[in-house]
C-alpha cells in the first residue's frame, strides 16, 4: 500500500491529520510533516525520489489544530510493546521546545512549540503508548510502568543526553531504545516522517565503504556492495562540501574546485556509479540529479534521471565529530553551508571546528564532501565520536557534526557511538545481515552491542537515532544452508561447514547449559582447527527476543571450501584457557625459577624472544575473539612460542634431576627464602601411604602473592607432595623396598582436577643417588592428562650397590610450561638385604662358629621437615 505525505504548516495541524488517520484505521497510511514557512523542501525532495504522492498544505488558514493532550488520550490503550516518551522542558507547555525564533532555519515563531506534537505523530503512526516526561526520573518511571520492548525518546536535542540513554539501557537491559531529536520542531517533524516512511519503501542496495580494508575491487554479496580502500571513488557517493569562496580556508570548500565538481556531476560513470543525489546543502537548493548505473529504483514511478535511495550507507573509518575519512585524500565534512547558521554559530558557540575560527581545515589538502548529499535512508557510522547529544555541543544544535548533516538531509536513521572506538568490520556486516534477516533496528543494534562485549572490542554504546522498531526487510528469515550442521551435547556444540562458508548463517542452539553459560558471560565460539583466509569471517553469539541462543557466523562473501579445506568446524563451549594465556602464565613461572633456587642459562633467550612476541600475540588474540580467520596466524605465533617452552621444560627437568642426584637439593626447601607461609592446615588429611595424619602448608611469593606452593607432608613415613595449586595430585604408588642389584617398581599417578589439560614431562631421581649407581626408567616419560582425568606412568628403579643401606629419598618431578609439581617418598632396603654373589664360590673349610651378631642399627628416617 503506497503511503501519502500530507503537508501541514503548524504542529497542531500536523497532529490533527495524524489523529484523523489514526481513528480511520481502514484508510491508506498517511504521513505528515509541518513547516511554518510552507517550503517543505526535504519532504518534497524525498517524495520525488521515491514516487510518493504529496498533498497540502492548505492554502487558507483555519485547519483544525489538535492539542497534544488529545493524542495522549487517544493512545492510552495503544500497544504496550512500544513506548514513546515526549521530552519537554521543565515548566514548558505541552508543545514545548526551543525559544521562538532561536534558529533561523526553523521557520518562524511557531517553532518554539511542537516537539511534543512531533512525538505524538510518531506514536500515532506506531500505535504506541505516549508519555510526557520533563525529567530523567519521569522517563525511567514511565519505562518501569510500561515494561516495553522498544522505547523511543523524542524531543529537542538540548534535552537528550547520553547519560539518560546509558542509564536507561543499564537499568532496563531488555529494552531496545532509540532517540529522535532535532534542533527545531520542523526538523524533528521531517525526521519523524523519514523514520516512518523509509522502512515502508526501503532502498534495494546497501553500501559499505571500508577504507581500512585492503583491496582494489568491490565485493558484492546479495544487496550489499563493499568498497575496500582502493575501490573508493568519493565523487560516486557525495557532492563537494559547500565552501565560502575559492580557497576559503573555511574547512568545507578548499580543494574542491571545478575539476572535482565536474567529476561529481558526472558521477554516473565514475567508480561505483551511485548517483550523488540532489542538493549539496542541508535543505538549501536542489542540485542536478544523476542516473544511477546500479538502478536503485523502487518501482514507484520515478524516472531514470531520478534514482531512488540507497537503503544503507555503512562506513568504518577514522573520524571524529565533524569528519569521516573516505580515503587518504577525501573526507566527509560536517560543516553546514547555511550562511545564517554560520553567522549564528559564530555568535553563540565556543566549541566549533577550526575552520569556523578563521583557521584552515585540519586536513588542508583533503577534498571535502558533503554528508547531506549522500542519498541513503539509513547510515551506520563505525568511527570515533560520530554522534553527539544534549550538552555535548559542537555548534548550536550540533550543526557541525557529521551526524547532524546526515540527519538534516536524506537519512531517516543514524547508527553510531558517542565514544572513542577501535571498531571492526564485523559490526557493519552483522548489522547488515540482521536487517536482511528481518530484525528490528533496535534488535540489530542490541546484538551489535552484545557482540562488542563478547569480542572485547569496544563499549556497548552504539545508539539508534531513529525508530528502534523499524524493520527494513519484511520477511528475511533464511533457513540454515544444507552445508551447515550442528551436533550438541550437554555443555558443548560443534558446528560444521561442509564445502561452503555462507555469507551469513544463524545456527540455533537448544542446550540449556550453553544458554546459561552465555548469560553468565562464559561461552566462547572458536574454531576446532585454526583457519585463515584473505577475507575475514566473523562469529558471535546472541540471544533473541524469545530467549533462544544462536551462533552467528558471517563474512563479506560466501567462501567455497575446496581441496584440503573442504570443511570447517566451530566449537561452542564454556571459555577455556587459550594458548596465549598459557604463554603468559609460563613466562611468569620461568621468571620465577630463580626464586626456586634454579638457574637456567637457556631461559634468557626464550624469555627475550617471548617478550618480543607477546605484543603481536596479544593483538591477534583480541582480534581472534570475533574474527575467526585470525585464528590461524594466532595459532602459528603461539605454537612457535610454546615449542620454545617445550625445549625449555626439557632443560628445566634435566636441571632438577641433576641437582637432585648430585647434591642435597630439596625442592620443597629451595623456595622458602622467597615464599612466606600464609596458612597451615594441621591436621589436613590421612596419609596415602601410612595411617598417620598429614599437614598442609600454603606458601605465597613475597612479591607476587598469586604465585603459591602447597606442601603436604607426613611426619611419620616422610612422604611429601608439593604442587602449584590444588588442581594437581601427584603420588608415587607401589613397592618401596630396595634390593641391591635388583629392581623396584612403582607407579607415578597424576590426577588433574583443573579445567585444562596438562602436558608434562616426568623424571625421578634419588637424592645424592648418582654415586650409588641407581637407574631410573619411566614409561611413558611424558603424560598428557585431560581435564578431570588421571594418568599413570610406570617407574622402574634399578638399585645399585650402596655401601650404606640407609633410607633413600626418591624425588619425582612433573614439569610443563614452567610448572613444577613434586612428589617424594622414602625407599628402604629390605631387612638383611644382601648383594647377590657374582660367581659361585669354591668350597671352603668349615669356619669356626661366629660370634652372636649385634642388633641391627635402626634405619634412618628423614626428619619431618627434611624433605
């Protein structure tokens, strides 16, 4: 059903038109905008672009004027899902607003009243509840009472601030907020018109300008065309920014001379070929229109020389309040071309662009282009500080911001963040794909904000200037491609792509454990096997309005998987320890070896190399949180460092074994000078090897308290265990009796109660045992123990021929990534154990009876604290 635009001269007349249509629900949809001057420049221009019929305004005065209270009463029983809050100044009238005549572009004395009327027109078109609020507390109370899904705050730019929107989102996290604001009621009426009209007649093309993406050719996928850095022609998107004379140094006209203007007027054949649109200024003058080589038409009767509008102009770039970089030599400039506005700004504002203070542009060699000439219904700006509200002024009414220049012209919605941003192409792509899927603008932005948290990229403060309930695709739900399958088990899901990575895939997850892990912030989406690619692919997790959890995988274009890359598998599971985390922890342990009385010459070069690698690993780890194709370069970097760690672990184990068998090295005593006992549990638990009760000492590094050692000691049998934390249990089980020249068989048992797998090297020695000829064999000498599992190795001790048969102190070490876990037991010789004769002895004459043997000396037992 084609809508009609009905023009009015006053806020009351505009509201009366909307009320009459609201009560006549069976009529054609009607949209209205008012202009006290009767010019209606932008409503007429938009209607011509889209082929929408226009009626009014009435020639003679006397049309019905509706008060704001009439709309409030009419909407008392409207839909509760959407709440519209008209923000009015405290003590103002129901129409309330800026002082009369304060802004020369507003249109006359009636502009001082009408902000509330514009809010009512929007609420009537949406059949939404309407509330009047004159303070932040009143806004929050209204939201609490209504419990809506969407909230739209409508009013003067002076009354809206990010403190309000931030607190609203924090206090009501389930709400999808939006704002509609302007510096005059007439401009607010225009914005309401565009916000309601465009989703009914959306453009057919989306554009993503990506000067930070390397490439020389456009990338096309469905309705989206992406322009990487070497494929951008600024003249194809916009017209030169208005200047104040040749070489004016005013920040808008310098550098955009006749050659550039000529190129702009011929934009139909330049680069991307999007018509630059009508008019270079915000509401002043309608410039020539160009023919679009892509035919962005809507089929509403406009001619080939009057192309339709882009649905979305999306950009990720460097920028600020008053400019966005298109290329290294081109920028979108936020300076207005309205002479009256310029004069007013110089009188009333202190915070102005450099060019407004008589200085040159901060980019004097750049070609400057007008945001007002970009023919797009919706703008997604992924750059720093690209929207301002309330007291964050940049010229009165923020008239010199890029955001305001877009909103004063074609744009009916503007999506951006007020904060400094790092930004990722994934934000722009995700928003596009969600709109294509049929999500509301508010829902899509909510998912983008949630993803920023999931990725750890930016603060979740992307804001909707526009209608948060608007849907730009009627029925965009897409079935899961046949190439995609998902296997779920409790607490884990594996998503497999066979032969194809589609440009967008939503994989719904049913497991309640995954949903709870997501809600607690502990769920991750990672490749099972790292992979890369020239063009990035992104992944995120999100919960829809129905509470259903989904994994979202998307990119610039679909990617065929061929040859050795026929499939890709992603894992959805609670967060585990990443290889990069392991490296950081290992470096800390290696640095601490000196405090364990261990000196490794080889550690210095490994630590230097790792320190040099850590910045790159950190960047790749952060990027890989959202960009799946960064997992391969991250894996290569971490694998190289971990391989160095493995070589260092081998050297560390050899050093521990050498120290143990050559001198009185007691590991559990070596760290005492740098560690302090912080807690003693006495008694602790029953000894595993004898009936006695053990004692546990918890010690912490004096300078690094997070570095701990846990020592369990038995005062009777002398058994000890010394571990880094409670997740490891290392025991020596089996025979404890030595026979000279014989073998003793034990089991090394390692239980892993931690959340991550352990990969350790094993070694065992007798304290000062080298001189006695002991031998040791471990099978296997390396254990990999999954989380929550136990593994064993066979330890065979070959006894030499010690001259003294005292208790021998067996020491076992498990070493991995700088971690040292230790277990010790006393091994004793069998009573009256004798060396076996090497050869049979010849018969000898009977010897005289031997004297009675003296009682055997008691075996030596290690003192309780001499381990």
